[in-house]
């Protein structure tokens, strides 16, 4: 009979006599998987002493990917990589590919040496491609970017990007390409926008062709999560799936907050994992993909809320009357400003990819994001190299897309994207590609699965210092916070790198290791980077390199 005793000790992880501590990692995303690897590789911890707990049935968190050729593939998104993701490549430099012939890092760099991103159609409007669009910034706009780059974060406080620029800035090609590449909105955090400007200064020179952006050979679940999971399994790491962490039992020990128990729910069973004095807890707070909902060709996805999963509820409980745990309401309080819709389309006929190739000049895998600037949804698509999934048949193709303004009626389907079925989303995209005449035949062999994500840009919401907890929250002894909602100076969220860096930082601090993660690359202090950015921002590139 299920117990309701909150202090019932879970027998599977009850402490046993030992000389070394255990680690409990809450959340099964890339942050926890990375932390487990760092605990083993750099902290000499036994894999059998590490337990990863996740509320779902599938590891990977936001780096998911699944489905089938018959029913349609689906992934909520794909994070871009670039060569200065030093923590990510440090981690995966120790992880072999599934084939085992090289490391994942070697595979990524080898692949991108062959399949270099260089868009021939960054923008597509009026039935024509724009190869390398000029940024279109005025001197006033450029001065505003420079001013923002040197303004201390404490002064910016909870200000928005719109607070820093006039309305004309948001009509420039620079903003159009920046916001669709990184998913920024004018009402998002000026602090985070500033961090992005500095963090990716070295990419501004080739930004209008997406040069420097790196991709994995397959989707990131197959290319990153699966090899890392296999490495952890081989070392005995334990995984408890379909298990919701509802609370932590905290105690005061000489002025320090210490975790003594992890309260869990497995279906109707309520129990507690005891945490001993020399154990560690690494906690992923919040989730940018929590509450995600899938639609179908004939059904729109539902808009769910923060109660759809345990990540936000746990953070809210911990933060109640404990300021060192931050303020989760800052990130969950305005779903209409943090949501958007993505979609994954599975094709059983090569006609559409051939038409897109001919219209844009991009071979699948080469061009990256194609944005439709005239789209009321501000829609974009990505045609990855095929196959994109490990089990994808040769005669099946997959592409992905998303829209930023999902509450505005479309141009070809007079409905907001949030209310559209997969079929309606495809009709809208085909209309912007100028191939509506072929729509009936294309739709007959296509499966488009839309996904509503209410919190996908919640980490971009305006914030001030203290809204996110430190990796080691103040006055805590055996607890670390990892993932997208902790505070890491200089680095920027919505990246794999941020999650991996948080994991590496947490492990080294908790274990007291005399080492540090690789420092954040700061190209903004390199005169060569600044010169290239200056040339690009002023549209001074050599003749023949701009849009047609």
C-alpha cells in the first residue's frame, strides 16, 4: 500500500557504510548528465555512487528528439554550437561517439570542417533570397550597441532591450537576424542582450551568413545525449526516471543550510531519499521546455502552465522565504512574453527539399536558419543535413522551424500560429516560400508536428542580480544549482555551454577541487574581433558580399 509518510526512507538509495559520499542529481537534462561526467572524470567519484533523478521517461531535457518515420519525428529545438564553447568541448573531448572511433568533440569539429555553415539565403522575402543582408544600422544605433556593451549590469537592472533603443532599431536587418537567431524579443532583458553582444562579438563579422555556427552531425539528442548517457551507464551511474522531486528537506547546521533529504513522488508513492553528511545534491531549477505540448497535422498544441511539471514548483517551494534561492516568479510570470511555437516536419517525398534548395541556394545542412521577414509570425526554418535522426530512412527527410510572434494571424492562414495545426503551419510556410501551388501534393506526404513551449524564452525575461541563485547558493553546504536559471558571470543562457559550465562549476566547488572551468572567451577584448565587428556593423564589407 502506498505510503504518505514524507519521511519514509526510500530503500533503493538508503545509505550504507562507506568512506565516500554520494551525489544525487535532480533533473535529467544536459546539466545533470554533464555534472555526472565531471564527478567521475575530475572528481574520481564512482559511477555507482551517482543517481540522476528525472520526472520524465526520457533523458536529455531540452535536447530531446524522437518519433518515427511513420508517425513523424519531433524535436522542440536545436541549440547552436560554436568553437568557443570551451566547457562543452572539454566535456565531450572525453566522451566517445556511439561508433567509438573518435570523441564527440572530434566528430563535431571534423563534421563542421566539411559541412561549414555559410547561408546563401539568410532572409527570404518577396520570392527571392537575400544572401548576406546589410545590417542597416544608423550611427545612433551603433552608438547604442557600444553604450550598452560598456554599461554595468547593475545599472541596467530589470530594463528591457526596448528601453535601450528607439523603434527604428527594431526594424533593421541586424535586429531581424539577431532576434531570430537567438530568439530575443524587444521586451526581453537588456542584461542578457548585452551578454550576447559581448559573448558573440567574434561572430558579428560573418553574422549575416551565420558563419561560425556549428552543428552536430545528427540532432543533438542522438549526437550528444546518447553518447554521454552510454558513457555514464558503462560506469554504473544510476537513473531513476518517472520520479518527481517535490521538495528538499533542509536543516540548519551551524548557520549553514544543509540538505538532509530529497522528497520524491513515483506515481502515488511518496518517499524520501536520505542525504548523508558527506553526500551532494545538484539541482536543476526551472525548465525552459516544461509544459511543452505537441499538436498534430490536424490539431493545434495546447498552452499549458508552470504546474505541468515539477521543475518550477520545486523552485518556488525552495525560494519561499529563502532569498538565496532567487525569485522564480520573475521568469514564469508572463507566459505570453516567453512562449513560442516550433514545428518538425517529416517528408516522404523529396520535392519540397528540392524546391527549397533551388529557391535558396542552400544544400541541406549548409545554410542554417532561413527567416521570412514578411511573416506575421516572424517564422524561420532550418533544413539540416539528412539524415537528422539515427534511424531515419534514406527516403525520408526532416526539417524544423519556429515562429516568434505566435499570437498574430498569419499571412496565408488567417489564424495565430498558436492556434494552428501542423497542416496550417505548413500552408503558411509554403506560402512564404512561394510554392503554394505545390502545397496539396507536398502535404499529402508530410507530417508536421507543432510544439507549444510556454517558457522557452523565460530565461530572457528582465531580471536583476539575485533573481537567479548562485551555483552554490549563499550559506549552503552540500547543494549546488545547475542549468539555465543559475547565475554565471559573463556567460549567456539558452546555450548548451551555459548548462555544461554550470555543471563543471558546481562539481569543482562542491568537491573542493583545485581547478576551474575554462574561462569564458572574451573576443570583445581582441582588437581583430573589434575591427571585424566594426566593419560589419557599419556595412563596410567588400563589394559583392552583401545581399542580392
